[in-house]
C-alpha cells in the first residue's frame, strides 16, 4: 500500500445472495464468490509495507503460472529451484506462534523478484525486528482465503468474525457445519498459499543479482 491510498470501506449490505456494497462491480468478486474491497487514491507516496493492498495481494497471488513480486508487481524471480520468497519468522505471540514446520508455512506474503527482495526485507518492520528467511519455493498451493465473515444472529444482529479462514478444498474430516465459511458472506482480505519444497537463498550472494532488473521495468 502507498501512503496516498486507503481501503475503501462503504457500508456493507447483506441479503440471501451474500454481501455487497455500493459501487461493487464484477471485478470485485472472484470466481469462488468472494467479495473483495476496493483501494482508492493514487499510487503515490511512501510504501507502507505493513499495510497490505488487498487488490494487489490478490493479483500477485491468484495465478500459479504468473506469481507477481509484492513490490514491483512484475513477474517474481523463478528458477529451476522454484519461486523466490521472503518468509517472515513468527513474532511468538498468541496470534502468531512459532510454527514447528517453519519455513514450510502458510503465507499471505506474495513472492518477490531478486531486484526488489532487499527493498522488501528492509521495508518490512516485522522482518527487521523478528527476522526472515529467503527461499526458492518449489510448490506454493493456493489453499485458503482470509477475511472477515458476517453472519446473522438469532437475535437479529450480525456476528462479525475477523481473521476468518475459508479453506478452498477442505477435507471431509475438517468440514463442520458450524465452522464452514460461506464465501458469499466473507469480505476477503488475503489469498493464502502453502509453501513447500524450500531451498535457502542468501540475499548477500552477488550471483543472485546477475542480470537482475526491476520486475516492473518495461522491456525495451
């Protein structure tokens, strides 16, 4: 997100068909039925690495064949070993506990290109404070959508569940009627990919930057 941008937050409306808001168009609902917010304002000002632009996060993560760099929004660096990813280490809090299988975790962080990788690492306050790892990732399966779920309550109000997770392919064992998320009633915020097959990368290795150019630089 840039400092001159903000997430548009109009009043949501709920019907039997799901959530919507004034000005929502076909592009704001994905093929799975999830409604996404809009971002308004010019792409100017300083980068706010802690504030994820949901529109660009979705664009960067949605296609397995064209994963995009989280900084430049051009193609992420891809080699025979996989796609370049920066994986933040956990903060160790109850909301973000240390994962025993790190770095093979679920992430909402899009990948990076080699040129912008150092910029992303320096610009992210969490990575500077708690550390991170750089990896070529061989497999990054799209597994879930994270967002806020709205459900009618028996008393006539609305229950709001922030940070809810909707599994895109839940197993029969995990699927429970009380916890199943209906995509129509979620305001999506992040796509989630499961990282597997990691090869460590040293960002100080000059070989990583051979022929590296900004991913958003026009060919010419």
